[in-house]
C-alpha cells in the first residue's frame, strides 16, 4: 500500500502504526479516519503455514485491536488534526443465542457511545451481517452496523441487505447523511434496492433506533 501511495488505517506494520489515523484533505475539508477490531481470532495459520495473530503486536503487523480507552484517546487526538473524525469498529454483533439483531447488544452500544462521546463525528460498525440501528447522540451519528455488501448469506432478507451511508460535508461540517440500501441477489450479484425495498429495510432500522 505504501509503495502505491494508498492511505490505510486500522492496521499497520505494528500496533503503534495500526492506531494512527489516516488524515485526508478534500475540497478544503480535513477528515480523519481510524478504526479497530474488537472481535478477531487470537491466532490463525497463514498462507505460509505460520501461526500468527490477527491483531498487530509491538513488532508484528495486523489490525488495531479494539480498546475503548485507547481508541477514545486516539479520537480526541485526531480531533485536533481534522474537522471531522470517522471511527469504525469490527465488533461483536450477535446476541446470547448467536442471532443477528437489529438493536445493538449492550457491549456494542456502550463501546460505540464511548467513541461518540470522545468526539467521533460518525461511528460506524463494519461487522454487521444485517443492518442495525442508528443513533443521533449529542449531534453526532452512530451507525451500529451496515449489513452485508458482498457476501454469500442469501438465506434471509436482512442478510441480503446493506446500508451505504452517503455523507455530505461542507465547510468542515457534516450536514447530511443519506442511507442508500443494497440487495444481494440469489446469484450473489449486488443491486440497489427498489424504493419499496429501501422503505422496508429503513423502517426496520429506524424502528430499532
């Protein structure tokens, strides 16, 4: 990625690098992006047959491991560098029975609200296999889970749908967010939802919000 000039965040060559935000400037708007994985395998066998951790360590690459206090500190630091801060987390989403739920589980709610309270203008859950609730908290947006974009879970309507947030930013402020809805077809191809399908999905999301 570095050789190609592609900015990254939420992962890096070591734990310190993985925590650093990506700071981007576009049309005079300075934006900070950071993220972490709350859920992940402690270790797995990679393509070379080595046992490695999914999370970055002091001297090993991987994703940023979620820690509520650490990411809150990182968000506060990013606020001094950017107009808007976007924080993303891969988080546990299932209830005690292992079901996907529209309402966030208590731990998810507590973690996402803490990031919002630390100053993240938008907190997004990138783990969800079905769209989850949204929350406006002290003028900041929480998207608890976007649902599937490209995946093979065509066994139910919720797992076939996903949210694509389209943010409008002007003068360093987030002035609007539109939630577009996608649908995975039986052949695994993606399409935009019809107006009726979008209304059905968003009604479920907003009822739980």
